[in-house]
C-alpha cells in the first residue's frame, strides 16, 4: 500500500458522511473545509470555564459569601442534572423497567451527593460572617429555587404536595389551580406575625406560579408515581429506588437544610429569622410538613415516624 493511499475504513466513513449531508441538501466538501479552518477544541472553551468562573458576584466583602454563592450554584447545576434525568423518564415513548431504574439510580446518586456535601454549608462558613452578609441578600432565599419545585412536581401526584389539612378535602373534581392555592411550601413563606405572604413568596410566585401549574398538568399522568402504578407496580427494585428517592428528597435533603439553619440561626431566647422571612423552624423539619411522595410504598409506622429518628440522632433531642 502506498503511503498516501487512504485506508478503506476512512473512505467508508467519508461515504457515509457524504450520504448524510446529501440527504440534507448540503455539500460535504464545504463541511470538510470548515474542519480544516476550525481551531482545535479546548477543555475551557467546551465547558465555558471562564464564563462559569465569572458568575460569582458577592454583595459584600466578607470572604465566606463566595462559599455561599458557589455552593448554591453547584446545587442548582445538580438540580438541572436531576431534571434532565426526569425528562428522560417522563418523556420516554417506550419506557422500560430497566431504563426507569437506571435513570432513577442516577437521580438518587445526585441527591445523595448533595446531602453528603451539605456540610460545606452547615460547617464550612464563619457564623459571624454569615450573619452579617446575609442581611445584604434580603429578600432572596433558597426557598426561591424553582428547579427544586419542578423536581417535586414531576415526580409525584400534585395532591401529595398540598398541606395536610387541605388534602382531606381533595376529590376527583379538585383542580390543579385549587390545589396550588394550598401547596405546602407557601406556608413556609408567610409572615410570622400576620400570616400574609412575604415578599419572597410574592416574587417567587410572580416568576413561577404559571409554570408550576402548567407543569403539574403536563405530568398529571406521567409523573413517577403514575408511571410506576400504571406500568411497573410489580417491580420491587423500582419500588426500592422510589422509596430511596422519597427519603432523600423529603427527609435527608430537608433535614440537611434544617441542620444548617440550626447552626447559623438558632439563638436563645428566640431564633433568628431567615432572609426570606420563612418560618424555618416549622417549615424545614419533615415531621411537621410530612411531605411524602409515595405513601403507598411506606408502612403506617414509617409514615408516623417520618423524619423523627434523624432529628433525634443529629441533635440529641426531639424538636417540639
């Protein structure tokens, strides 16, 4: 073979490319010219590293505010990963048990990692710095994470996201809009003294309320619970992954937040208010909210003890 002879494998690939571009009415030669002129791809260009590293804009000069910003940005990227996996499941035209389990395992790994890294927030900042720079963030709050609410909406029946007193009133005629008026998280962003909506909640609903209602309607038959009950109720493996997901998002993740709030906001004789005015003492502990995505998959005893053992183990006492 002559040194300038093109190997048959390369020719075969070129022929496939020619067929591909011909089907699109395009000229392969022009695309090959583009490859010749294009610069080599670099890691930093591919992930837009310079842009990513420029997205931290502290409001104060306290060094630990950088930690606060970057951890929340990392968290939101993980939420985007989780929503990406959720979309692969809920939009799959021919969903199989194996595919559902594999993608849900990815989601559980993402959430488990978030829970395990929350010490960065819980123990990784100077308390005095935090209590000072947080005042420049009003009324912004982690409560306003729209992606987290989207994860909730896509993975369970919407009725399981309403506060427990209204849940008893739901019937087949109750609309998504009616349920949204009693969504559990709204009660975590009301003024403690008056019971009125905080500015944090008003901002949040102005931006996301229509999106949340629309998303709930879109996933009324394709959320995780519906898919499981309709197609895979026989699968013990999927049941176990759904239970794991339920506990990670509704117990471990929320209690990690609670532990951080205790670390930074607990004070005698009265706790410090959160930046969004949220009632974190009642809002964060899972045993008060008792939000459970898949109650059919838990025993009555497990539901009754939802979130309690973690609090006792972590803080050595029950919270009243």
